[in-house]
């Protein structure tokens, strides 16, 4: 799997973040990629984070994935089908511990 990811992502390396990328400089990656591949992940929970930015327009913090695990590459979907920040906020708010 690592070789597959390397072969697939290496041609998509870009020099830096695009203007549309929202991130905290303390979590800046070593390598930036053109968004071309959609991954399916499983997470234990969603939590508020001062570093990660998904949903930060709704909260004063972003929402992060707790213990994310890679499941597969979604060959049947494009990056435009990725879960949006609004959907992540909805998932966070619908967690069972948030309803108590």
C-alpha cells in the first residue's frame, strides 16, 4: 500500500499550499499535494481543536479526527465529493456525547 500511495502521490507534489488551503502553520506538512485522491478514513471520535481548521467558521476552533485510520482509496469518488467542513460540523454536533 505504501508503494501504491508513493507512486500515486509523487506526481501531484506542489511547491506550497494553494490559496484555498486553510491550515495552522504549526501543523504545516513536509510535502504539499494537489488534491487528486480521496481517502476513506475511520475515526474514533471528533473533537474540537485549536490547530485543525475544519468547521472553524462555525466554532472558534476547528474539528479534528481522533485516532483516524486509513481504510481505502475511493476510486469511485473525486475530491469534490469529500466531506465538507459543514458536514464535519454536523457530524460533530450529532455525536452521542454532544447530545447529553
